[in-house]
C-alpha cells in the first residue's frame, strides 16, 4: 500500500493498493474533482500536479509528458495526473492554473 497526500486540499490522504492505475484514476476513485479537459488522454496539461515529495516513487515520464516538458509546458517537478503511475508514497499539490472554482483549497 502507498499514500498520496494532496497538500493544498487540506492534506487529503488517499490510500493506493492498485499500482496499475494513474494518479488521476486514484483521485477520481476518491470522489475528488480534478481538472482534466482532454478526458485523461495525455492531450493537454490541465491535470498537471506538482510533485513535492516522492519523485522516486513515480514511474518514468510518458511520451506525452516528455513532449510537454520539451515544449516548456511541464516543469521538472510537474507530472500529468492522467499519465503518471505511482509505486510508493507521494506528496503533491495542485498548481494555481489547475484549481477549480467550486473547490475549496488550502495553503
């Protein structure tokens, strides 16, 4: 088992047992609203997350992530929630541009 902690959602903690699913699927399974304009297909960057801790517990970047990184749309500490799979504990936060107006975020 691993945990995902979302810092700016009041330290929301999600337990993960199925490592075959993407971060976005774990978020959705826990009934959290998360921006993903392309439907989770890696065709945009609206679902990006900032990795605060546990980068070593992520699978390698996908082709979509490498493409957006080369275009300057993903920074080194950012990943696409629809693409990345975790292998252990991670701590993340939602960047300002990915925040939804109806969700209450913490600092």
